[in-house]
């Protein structure tokens, strides 16, 4: 649990929150004056999930190589993703991970229950409304409720236009404008899109920028709906603006948490309505192509910077430390001896006083900690996966103090020197492996990688 949930939070959730904030700010700036393209906010939502995509080729799997004493069955026994290696050790990580998952599920269930309650309330309003007309060509029904709310569209398969109680007191032209506005929402499937956004923001409540994107999306669809309604039905834009103001004056505050498309959205503030009215009576046209190209270019730049930062963070230099204190070398790397049938030694043998602690040479995650995974000649063995594709191996241990899958820091006590397996006496057989090749440990100990 600790090597999956906690590392997922550190390596994915935190970057997701940071990346979402940057993408949101960028999109908000680009659409500050002309927020009339809802698709931009769909793209922004998708772009915010880029941190979950493994861009780097170095994130591939790393396997323990098949060399001399290692069984062939081990080649696919332990697979560790370099991207999953974090930089901190957590106590009781299992309990922390379980608590985080439980909290997320509890809050999500509460928020989903609230959303269902709102939907039930809207259903009650719809059932209590008086049906006055049906629009077969739009597969929609029209009804008037007993409340002075904003006109809105409710439903999924068969949308229903719910008009406020004051609708009958409006002028015929204003009634027509309100109705045509909601018909444009239905034609664009805005009522379904808003419901999807509300569900997504509810499920992803841990990211506040998803909610902000939802608000911006609602603003964009209202601007688009205004423009399309005026053009589609050839309406007078000043009459349209006058109708919007009349609806604002007569409508009571409509809760912004309601997942419906509405004429006077509760997600819009006074400044939004000023901008909306300016866009209605204004004649300036916005180039959607130019906005899309600018947006895509900005996202590419942000993604490039993110990948560069992630790569830089993922290639931190390792500072290697010796596996024993006060040791001497009894058999250097690539030495030839009769006990190994005159084959070059693939590691280094260290000797020191009995019962001395064996230490991790660098921070990493334990992938082997037993006497069964490797060949019995190794005895009790620990293998640690480090950043940069490096692995360190410690064998012939008297006892092991770590478990596979746990994080170890540099110079952490991982076992006791011993003489298990095939050996002539108490010593530590130590190896450094990279890219399936054993390398001379003395080289890395003299160089910070």
C-alpha cells in the first residue's frame, strides 16, 4: 500500500494540482475578454491530466538481470518503475494510505448525495410545473413553475424547459427570446454538458481548479448561447439585452450548484453579466481559430516546461556511501580466484568484525529481501533499486532487517554481515548493477552520480 498510494499522491496528484493551476490561469488569461468557446475548457480539463501520462522513456520497467548466480526465472520476478521512487520515508504508511482513501471516499459519497438531492429537488419542481406546450422538433417540453427562478433546461433524454412564474407577465417578444435561448441550449446539448461537468467536479473535488474550470465553462456556454440565439433567430440584440435585464430583476437567486443550463446562471457574478451584455450589444467578432492556436501553443509550452522540470527532478544526483563502516576489501572487482573457477569477480567482497550492520549505499526501494529469489549461493540477499536505473546487491547476510517494497534511505541499516550461501567465511558480497551490467563499485563511490 505504501509504495503505491503514497507514491501515487506524491508523483501524480501533487503535480496534477500544480499543473491544473497553471493551465487554468493560462486559459483564464486567454479567454478573459472573449470567453465564448466552451471547447477551450474541455481542452483545459484534458490538459490538466497530462501529469498522469508517463512522457519519459526512462520510466520503463527495470528488471533484475540474469547474471552468473541469478536464476533465469528472476528476470521478470521484480519489476520496479523508476518514476515510483519517492524521496521520503513514511512511518505507518499503510495506515496513512488507508485513511486517505477512506476520507476521499467519504467526502465523495457526501458530495454525490448532495448532488442527488439537488437533482431530486429539480425533479420535484419539474413535476409540479404546469405543462403548456410541447416542441416535437426539439424533443422538448415547456412548463411554467410556481417559482420566480431563472429559466432553465432540465432532463437528459427528453429535456424540459422550465419557465418562471413571471413568464406570462412578460411581453410576447421577451417570452419568445427566453424560449429561443433555452432552445439554443438544447440544440447545443448544454444541459448534458453541464451535468457532466458537475459530476466530474464532484468526483474530483480534491482539485479546486476543476470546479473553477466548470464555472468558466458555464460562462462560456452562456456567451455562446447568446451569440447563437441572436444569429439563429435573427433577433434584435438590444431587445435581447433588455430581456436579460428583465429576467435578472425578476428572478430570485438561483443556486449555482444546480446542474442545469439556465438563462441567469448562479455561477455568473455582476462583472460576468456586464461582460455578457457588452458582448450582446457589441459587434466585434472573435477568431476562434486564432484563440485555439494560441491556446494550443500555450499548452505545448507549459507541457514542455513541465516535462523539463520533471526530467530534472527525476535525474537528481545520487551520493553513494559505503555499505560498511571500517571495512577492508578481501576480493576486488573482476579479481580471479579458484573458488569462482577463475572467472572474473562480478562484485566486491568486504570484511569487517562479526555482527556489523550492513548499510544501504543510497536511497531507494527494496526489490529483493530473502534467500529464495536469487540463487542459493547468494544466501540472504537484499537488492535495492535506486534512481537512474542503478541497483545495489548485498549477499551472504546473517539476517535481513528490511522487506521488499519498502523505502530505505541512504545509510539505513538493512541487515547484518554473515556467511550464508556459498562462502568461505563471514563477509559481504556487494554489487552495483546498471542496464543489466555489473559495474565497479569503486567507480561510483568516488563519483556523485
